[in-house]
């Protein structure tokens, strides 16, 4: 029988937890991506509003959830392969 794991009230994920989840899902929170890239979450939102990143491709927001960065699309953008416009 598997033990059910539930988060404690107000418990925050660590960077290690977030990276593990990102590896499993292919997505990471805007906050964690900003930390990785050395920018702000607002810079990411501006990137989307200017069309540098595409909503639904680079950044996705599930119903009732937080915006997440698609790691595959972001990696392509970093390598200069997947941007709509030059950053």
C-alpha cells in the first residue's frame, strides 16, 4: 500500500522540489524560471506581451493555476531556435 503524501499548510517548495517536478512534467513556475534566468517574472510577462514568447507555447496557464514556463520551448528560445521575434 502506497503512503499518501500531502503538503503541509503554507509549506513552500524548495528549488530541488521544483526542479524534480519540472523534470517530470516539462514545466516550471515563472518564479523558478526567473530565478534560473536571472530576470524577473515581470520581464517574462513583458516578453509575452511583446510577442517574444508566445502564450500557450512558452508560457501556459492552466485553469485556476499559476503560469508555467514550458521548458522545451524556453530551451529552444535560449538556443535561438524557437522565438517569434528577436529578444
